C-alpha cells in the first residue's frame, strides 16, 4: 500500500485559518413510517433540535473528492463509488437540497498552512454520532460515537478510527456556551458546547477542538448523524449484511405479537414481551435491527469498544450495499438514497455545492474502507472511571496527522479490525 506525505499547498494570499459557511441547522425532522428515528411503529419519536451558529466565508474547495466524504457519513454510501453515476446535477441537487449544513468545526478546521483550501493531500473528517430523542433538549445530547475518517494523499484508501466515549480529555473553554473548560470524559464535550444556546453546531465545534487538542489532528470537514435516521437509509437500501460476533440481547427493544418495539412502548401494551436477541453469525438485517444491534454496549464483552466496532461494521456494510444492484448508477435509486440520508445528518462542506461532489465521485471503494481499533479494542482504564489512550493509539493518531497511516498499519497489523 503506497504511502505519500502530505504536500497540500497553502492558499495564496492568506495565512489565516480558512473560514466556513454557516447556515442555521433546522430541528432534526422526525423520520416517517415509524417510531423513534424511524424505528418500528409503536415506538416513541426521535428527533431533537439543533442550534445555529456564526458564519464565515471559506474559499471554495477545488477537489470534488470532498463531496464523497461528506455524503459518506450520512449514508456512508458515497465511499463506495467505483461505478458510473448517471443523472444530471440538477437531479442530484434536488435530492440533496434538504441536507442541513452548518459550521461544525470552528477553530478546529485545517488552516491554509495545513492545506485548508485544497484537498490535493490527505483528507480528515470528524464524524459525530448522536442518538437524540424528541423529548431531549437540543443542548442536552452527548455524542457517544466519535469517528475520524482519514483518506491519505494518495486517495486510494479510507480508514475509520473510533475514539472511546469515556476517554479522559481536557475540554477547552468555549465562549459560545459559556463553558469554562475542564477535564472529563470526551463525550461530554458535545454537551458542554451545545449548552446555553450553543446548539449542535456549538457541540460539534467544542468536540472538534477537544479532539484536535488531544490528538493534534485538524479537520477538513465534519458531519453530525442522528443514528436513528440511519433506519430510513437502510430501508432504502433494503437490508444490510451484518456478521454478529457475539450474541447479545437487546436492552432497548422487545417483540410484542412478533412486532419489534421500544421496551417502554412494549410495556404499555400490557401484552407478553419477547426479548430481541441478535444471534451470532452473518445475516441480513432490516434497518431497525441493524440500528438496535449497533446501539448495544453494556452487555458486550468489551463494552464501548465492541460497540465502536459494530458501528464501524454497520457503516462499511451500508457502503458496500450501496454499490450493489446499480444503486449509485440508477438516478431514481440514488435520488431516494440521498433523500433518506439527508434527513439523518448535518454537514460542514466548506460551502461547496454537494451536487458538484456527488456528480464527480470516484476513487475509493467500500472494499478499501479499513476499520481500525484504538487501545487494541479493549479497556485501557485510567483508574478514575475514564479511559486513557495507549501509546500505540497515540502513535496511530500521529501517523494520521503526518499522513503515514498506511505505513503505521503495515507495521502494526493488530490495529486492524477483523469484523466482516
């Protein structure tokens, strides 16, 4: 696997960090045809609001590869190109028109000196998963799924690295929400930034700054995904193939008369309940089942580390499924897929029209999406109810920053997840 150092040029005539176009993020819409986040009918609602933010103009990016990466997390389907995409930009623009955009990085975006106005070199994107419910306030949500998407300057490979939700971190002061700074679990950074009107933009910005301070990595872009919204994306795909590595009984859902429901709603029926159990082995999962499986944590052998692997596995499964059956080469199918994804996430694209990117997607395929483990995929406790990052993991983050991750993975094959 070739390794290429970053040679991203600085933007001419500017030494300041690149600004970003910001738009108010609308309240997260309720998914249609189901309960929370589009889960089975009979469940409660999913949604949650999101905050707006300030605006800065950012130099338009030149490399259309960027769009593949932004739309990727909404359905992660776009990491899968490698097939011809047909249809006009107008069609794609219509499909993506409802996608919410915002300033999610703030000061954690790559400066011009780091190549912020060009994607000729490596691309790093911050992916934040929330599991918001309608009854939760916009400023009372934590981001329990924290993923760094890295694509080297060679643009021939993609890597997913999850940061444990309980990682101890110094969370910097954040003026927008009035947070004074402090030490705590990293997933609290989102909540601290969203408080007092900071909204989801503030939450993402403080999380990005916290991660940059912890790892040294600056970002090209970011996405916030409400995992509940993935249900509609998977339903559009049909099913996804998931290989369950350890049997797990759901802590959140039960069957009533053969119908999957949230436990709270199932209890209200007064009828007999049968636990939802995800059996070991490879299987085709519907949207509700895949999401429920990816939400489990407390009863897994390695807790959040196993959940990280399961969520990476779901992302890769969606990416692979999107290339099957001509999904990305069929205008109608792609239109439906993008519409479903658009209801699930918020993007920071640097102001570049999404349709320009999608129309020209090419390069990395789903089979070249490599899932990596932090802390060797198991607990690395600090002794104060938080997780630390091992020296090997910190070396991996340094390799990301230096665009030498392929070389690092070659010499540290144990960091590669073996999930299928």
